[in-house]
């Protein structure tokens, strides 16, 4: 009989428990699909006594994940602890040094240390697999490294944080302000312990940096991702965007141009009729554009026990089958350090502001925009009952630098009653 593939699982939270369930409940199916049994030999977590809803009595227990990574009866170290540094990184390094393959869901660790870890793994003849680190159950890493390997990828784009998408769609459907929906999401357990990881775009930015590396053959460059969260989005923005046929999404975009590698994670307007515009709730969506295949849209659950454990197991089964793919789709020593684009490609922008209701106010704003080289596509003033008038402007394509120059010039007009809000309109 073929020798079993032996797993050591570090981290027994939601995802770790989900992996244990799959290995226990689908043992015959896993063997049939790989030609060898897949078993768990040892586990590690912070507490032995916590009820995780799964039977762990058959597995050896290690309090120290580094010790788990070094065990002779572990072939694949499954890292599900999280955290960019600390035990997760130390145990991953120990696993590689001990000749183990690694499967991880740790986007933060890979976004910050992925290059050095990949170099170490490949020098030792080992692999690091990361399907579960990006977009939960959506097989986007496999799509890029295998299904679309014959394409030059032109753009990667997507909604990669389900919590933010839940907040934005809930604000729209219920007509609720951001603060109220934020608290609702927190009570439902959707937010990270540090909520800025979600609403500040950091979590999604980690994922975008990993996908950009795989898509464009570049070293992971999370520090070059332009990050802007959803904290400033108001119910007025959502309602007015809908009035013009748009939805607001926390959208990640990566593309390699003559100006360098552009990586942005920020609120954008997308057409309401587009696949991204129709994405509701906590679902994720990744759009891949290749020179031969055109546009591919992948949609699915971006987090949770089942979807993320499913992604972990897809990597485990590839290792069991003998399929060995470099961490970022090509050898780490061949990845190039990309020059970061200093500015994003031109695009139309949504611009919301409140003006003092007095003659010539709109004309002054239009003049400042024109002087900065920003052309107006549409302008709309909403009805009001006080001395301040809500105004909405949609520009033609322009650079963010030109728009920022205009916004800076608005103050001198004396007609702006509140700080303007500018949101990019993305072509999808």
C-alpha cells in the first residue's frame, strides 16, 4: 500500500477544525483522488482543553508549533495560526529546515516574508502552498499558476474582503449609516480583533500583493500597495452612486504598465450591472484578465470554516499527488523586483462636496477644475432646505494628481462647506 501523507496542523481555530473534519469525514474520497491515504498525526494550539467540536484524541499534541514542525512523523506542516511573525513564521522556517512541505492560510506572513520563505523552501526542495491565503474557497491561485499559465496576465481585480462587502451592501439595502453597520458586523463576529485590518483595507491588501506577485512574476511588494479603507464612505455616497448606476466596492486592482506595477486597494465605483456591482454580502470575487483568455470571473465564499479548509485541502491533495508548483508560480530566484507605479492610470472620478448656497458657487468649482485640467462629465445638485447645497460631480478621465490639485484649490473659492470626497470609477 502507498505510504500515507502525514499532516501536522498548527492552529485549531475555525479553519483548523474544518481541516480535521474533512480529513476524518472524507478519508475514502481523499485516498481515491490521490492514490494514497491522507492522515493527521499531530496537532498544536494554544489550549488543549478548548472544545473545538472535533475529536483530537487520535493525534499527538505539541504545545510548541516549532516542535510540531520538526516531528519525524509529519510530512506536511499545515500552518493555520496566523500572524505575520512570531510562532507562525518560526514554525514555518523550522518546517522548511526539517525538510517538510508547507501549506498555509497566512496571507500576512506571506505578504511580508513570502520571498525569503519561498527562497528557503525552494533551496531545500520543498514547496509552500497558499491557496487558502487568498479569497477563501475561490481557487484563484490555481487558476493563475495552472489554468491561465499560458496567458500574459494584464490585470487582476477584485473584492477580496467579505466583511467590507457586507458593510457596504448592508448600508445600501437597509439605508443605514456606516457606524451602525460597522457595529452590527462586529456583533456578528465578522471583524478581526483589530478592525482596521478589515475596514482599513490591510487584509485585502495582503491578498492583492500575493496575487500581483503570482500574476506578474514579481517579488511580493505589500509596502507598495496603495491602501484606503471604507471608513469615509457615507450612506449619501452609496445612495448617490446608485442614483447614477454605480455601486461602491472596496476594490483591489493590480496591473503592470510602462509606469511600473500599480497596486491599489481602495473604494471604487463600479457599474451596478457588472459582476462586481452585483456582488452582495460577504462573498468575494476575483476578476483575471489574460491576453488570450480575456476576462475570467471567479466568485465564491471568501472566508469561513468550510471554504478555507477546502482551499487548504486542495493544496494538501496536490502534494499527495506529487504536483509541485513554486510558491509564486515560478522559481523565487527568478522573480523580479517591480518598480512601483508612482501614479494610477487615469480614470473618471466621483466627487462629492457640500457648497454654500450662494450665486456663482458651482461656477467657481467648475473653474478650479478646469484650471487643474479636470473635465466635468456630469454635475448634479440635490434639493436642500438649509444654506448648504449637496453637489455631485463626475469627471472625465483624469489623474489623481490633477484632481488633488483641484481639491486643494477649492478652499480658496470660499464656497466649500465640507471637505470633498473623491472616489475612483473603475472600468470593469
